[in-house]
């Protein structure tokens, strides 16, 4: 096994480490702690956070890349394969290997289209052939319904057992912390009398487990969400798309953060011609309609990548560079909203007594900015980050449809929708890829929206909507 | 008033120059015309002669900013920068990379774009403001709570799904309207009905929620308490006082997008086959026709700046507390 760190992987790691470090540093800050406590009280927020956390775990598992060693015959020493795979690929290796020939419906045992088959005795007839893997363990296809129900019940039972363990652990912890009996602790959770909205957390975890386990149990023998044109399991495509959505949603903000923060603070604090210049810069960028600026930049980026193939060693690296470039373009074209907000807030902070006192003591400007101004802007940065996430995920789908999104070979919800668009005009209708993209995207964006609302309300209720950036809505 | 408008228009000029320089850098400095020619011609047909020919046909064979071989002013005007970028200020968009007249296309395609975008805008504003007002009238009840939940759910659905879903259900299953296309005269209504409805529905979630917060902010003001203290009914307070005051931020916020309606909607137009500027832009992006994209970027910026100026003027018109300075 040879670890491979793609650029986006590194940045995701950086983001993760940064969040942990900030949380560690802010743990003694009373205001921060109060705000997070308010987030923990919010029932929709906590339920959504559980769902979002599941997506994040899948995305992180898909961000650990390596080249597997191929056992060369005779040599006995593994040779690194050319293909870069991720931990998620390894976990769902079954989905990857069980490819069919072409479309098949969810839980199907036969292909979707009729083919000319050869029966015993050389007789030719047209029928839908059996799938290579989907339901291939069944002796006769008629037994499918009973088999599906049986496996689903098994999955539900396993999911429920795990949920019971989880609930027991939470109850035990709460009973210890509050020094009461487990049944009293359970009653407190059930009736919502706990500081952290445990009832919402447990309910959401229950829903997730009761959906995920049956799907996992069934996907061993069936294609739960069907297969696509080249016979690949749609569930795999949906799972792999999560990482792209998360990367676009988070790294874009990370990329533009330095611009917005540095320029916003400088403009607000220093004033004068620097302020004029920075205002001119963002007004100019702002006046180009977002989608067009993105389109122009992405077209130029494509030319750049296509004319310099020597920059990239593998297809994975090229796709990754393109994803990162898309994040950078989305970031550079949309940092203006946050920059303006930070400038306005810095203008206010500059006049406060403690900043004035620091100036009077002769504290150098860089230190004033770092010690007194920046920490008081961090909540705005965080609100902007969570509020932008869902918009960026939606924007990715639109941009990929327009043809200026991610690399066409990268898994993403946009490419899934784009491919699925023409399938609806087939007869009979191929609806499952679109449905899968819809369900996954809806769950991801809805949970992100709910978490963002909870975070915004907890940290700054006055800022409703102001931190929103302009994004192509379609 | 006039002096104010003139000053605002003058202020727009440096911004447009900035936009112009930015697009020039993006299109001609980041990648040279040679790169673009290679890209357009494809790998197979690429020969030095073909590149020279491709550039000469489209006027990309001149120097970027300074032509040493020309005399006097011609040294500055006989360049790509002047021919392709400065001429945009006179709304001379030139020809696209495959040779058709961009200005002619823009003139012809504005009408279909507007025919779709204007009804979506007007109807959308009417529907979302009404829904928001309705929610505020029933604030605190289960109607309001479920309304907010529905709004969040609706804004979590990608606009692509509204279009694909609408086309599939209304056009394919029910066969009520054609899936896509565009017609002449009154026939247009048949083609535009679905795109307009889908466009309005797609915007309900985010806008209703946004307007609801504006109404709720307004309802906490002193004049509302005064109105209630006078004994006015809740509906009278809402419709006569709150609505009129809340419409100031709503309308002025909407004014900025009015000029941009000319540009049409990228996604809806290409899905529904409406020959507007949005689908023109999409086709240009797919064909990698940089001349059209460049023209659209400039046109979009001009329209956006016009929208900003109109916003400032409309503020001063509807809100007497704001004066021209």
C-alpha cells in the first residue's frame, strides 16, 4: 500500500486540523461555549448534525487515498498499482466489483433492456437476461420478494440492536453526570429536558441506522439503487459523489477566506486609499454576474490544463487539480460578500474603546489587528462558512450541468443528474439514478441548511441573510 | 437629482474599465490565442499553418497591446486589446469565433429571454410576498411552523430537479404542454407556461423565508404598536402598514435584478429550448466560443451596474428619509 495525498485531501486535512485547533483554543472562551451550548439545544440542528456527520465520515473515508500493491506473479513483492483508490473504495469493494452490463432497476434480477438470447438447442429468442450479480443467489426469481424482506428485516434488526447500544451508552453517561437512575435519565431524554438535545440526536441516529443497515445488508446481493448505463451500481456513484460535494462546499470557503479576511480587515481598519482600492476591487468583481465569471474562468482553466498535460502524473491527479481549481474559482469569484461584511464590522470595531486604548499604548497595528480585531470577527467567518455550504453544493450541480463544473469523470451529483437527464426519455423510464441523486443531495443540503440555521441563530441572530454570497441559482 | 444620476453613471466607468481589463487578462494573457486555436482545432488537425489561419480569420493575429509595425495611433488601435476589448465600450461585440454577428444575436434573443424572465420575476415576487405575508399573519401557529419547514425543504432541492421533475410530470406523463421549444405569436404561451411555473416554484423556498424575516423585523417596530393601540384589526395593520413599509427593502432589493432579466436564465432556457441569451451563453460555453462569453461577461456587468444605479435611485424615490447627496 502506497499512500497518495491529493491536494484536496491535504486541504481537507488542514481544514479538519484547523477546526480542531480552533475548538481547542476556544474551549475556555465563555461566549463561544455559550453559543455552542445554544447550538446543542436546538433540536432540528442536532438531528441535522447527526445526518451531516454521517456524510462527513463517508467523505473523509473517501479522502484517504492510496495505491494498492498488486501481487506480481512469481516476484512475491507487491508493485504499486497505477490506479489510486480510497479507503471508501476498499470498504465498498463489493459494489465496485459487481458491475452489470448496463441498466438494471433497483432490486432487479434481470437487465432492463431485451436482448437476443440463445436458448437450448440453438433457438433464438428475445428476453431480458439474468443479471450477473443482482439476485444471482436466487434459484428462481420468484423468491425475490421474500428474500428482500428477509434481508431487510435482518438489517433492521441489526440496526436496531446498534441503536439500542448507542441509546444505552447515552443514558448511562447522562445518569452518571446527573447522578440519577437510568430510567430517570431516559425519561429526561425522552421529554427533552436535557441541555443537549439528546432526543433529537437519538431519533436521527435511529433513522440513519435503520436505513443504512438494511441497505448495507441488501447491497451484498442486490443493486439497491439499480445500475447505470455502464452497469455500475448507482449506490456507489452516490456515495462517491458525497466527497465532491463536501470538497466544493468547504474548500471553496477555505480558499477565499484569506482574501476576504485580510482585505476586509485592511480596508476597514486602515481606511483611506487602501479602503478605496479594496472597495473598487470587490465592486468590480461583484459586478460581473457570478455564473459568467465562473464560466470564463473555468473555460480558461480547461485550456490551461489541456495544453499542459505534463503537469499531472495520473488521471486522478488531473481530476483533483480541476476540482481544486473549481473551488478556487468559486472562491475568488465570491469572496466579495464576506469581505464587505468584515470591512463593515471592522469599521465598527475600530472605534471601540479597547482598540483605541491599544492604539494609545502604542501597540503596533499588526498586533492590534491580530489580537483585538480578528478574534471578534471569527464568528462572522464561521457563520459565512456554514451558510455558504449548502449553496455551494447546489451550485456544483448547476455548474456541472452547464459543463463548467468538475471533470466529467469525477463522481458528483451534477454529473449524475446530467447523465440521468436523458434517461427519463427512455421507455421504460430509467428513474433510479436521478432519484438516488435527488435523495442524497436533498438529505445533504437539508441537513446542512438546518445546521447552518442553528449555528447562525446561536452565534449571531442579527445577521440573517447578510452573510449570504451571490451564487448561481440557475 | 440629475447631478446625482450623472455622478453615479460616472462612478460606473472605472468599474467597467476594471471589468474590461479583467476579462482581457483572463482571455488573452492567461492563455495565448495560440492555446485557444490549438484547443479549438483539436489535436489531429493542429499544424502551425492551421493555427495561423485560425487566428487570422478571427483577428487574433495582432499583438496584444502594442503594435510595433503600425504608425502613430494605429500602434495602439491595431491590437487585440483595442479590437476585442475597447470596442466593447461602444457595444460593438464583433463576431463570434464561428463567424456570426454577436450584436444581431443579442438583439434577437433578448425578447425570448425577457418573455420567460419577466413573468417569472413578477409572478414570483407576487407569490412569495403573498405567502410570506400569509405566514406572518399566522405567525406562531402550526401553519407558520410548517410553512418555514416547507420553505427550508424547498430551498434544499436543486433547481435542476424542479425543471426535470416538471418536464417529466407535466409534459411527459400528463402531456399538457410541449416538453421544450418556442413558437410565434400567441403560441408562445403554450411553450412558456411550464418554464414560468417551474421558475416561480423554484424560488418560493428561499424568497418566502427571506421576506418573512423582513416582515417579522418590521412588525416589531413602534409604528405597528401605535397602529394596534389605535384599535386597528391585525389584517389592517399588516396590509396597510407593515406591507407598505416592508415593501421598501423588498422592492429595492428586487430592482437590482431587473436589468439582468435581459440576460435570461441559463438553465431554464437550455432545458426548455427557449432561444434566448441564456441558452446562447450555454451553447457558447459548450462550444468554447470565447468571443461570445467575453461579450456576455461585459453585457452582464453593464446591466448589473445599471441595476445598482436604479436601486440607488429607487431608494431615494420610495423612502423620503434618504436624500441625494
